[in-house]
């Protein structure tokens, strides 16, 4: 059993479109010891919900997202100063600050990062779960 960190898209799929997950990824999540959602993913998801960019998510979902995450059995993980320092120090060109932070959170805590983001999948990581279909 592994501890997982879901990136923003995977968390959105889990909560609003579970059918978008591949069977192997769904099984990884179901059998994980603990599943974390990085707090920055909440911000990104709420922005997408309020901009009507997520199918199946009503505007009210932005207010209830933390409850939906908890109902899914996931835990919100807050970044600390070490995560920010690690994220700022990466030498790779990927500029999205939230992707850098989420990646750092996974690295520091030795969590398997579940992502479909090709830029993140191309980076070295102890454990990375490819969620592309």
C-alpha cells in the first residue's frame, strides 16, 4: 500500500468525473493507505469551477469542495516552508508554480504523485503514477 498525492486534475476527476480515471489508477487510489490532495489544488479547482470549466460541477460545488474531498476519503495536505523552498529551487523549466509546489510536496514526503500532466510525468520522481488514458 502506498500513500498518494493527487494533482489537481486527478482530484477533479475523482470528485466530479470518476469515469475519467483509468481502471489501474482507480485501483491504486482505492487500495492506497492514505490519499492526499494538496491544498493548492483546492484553489485551482475552485477557480475552474467558478469559471464553469468543469463538467458536472455546479457553482455551489466551489463552496462544498472541501467536504466533497473529505467524503471521498481524501485528506487535504497543506504545504509548509520546506515545500516552497524546494519548489523554488528546481532547475527545470516548468514554470507553473502550483505544479512545482505539488511536485515538491510529493518528493519531500515520499508520496506517489498521481498525475496525467505530461510535463510532470517527464520529471524524475521516486514514485509517479501515470493517469493518462
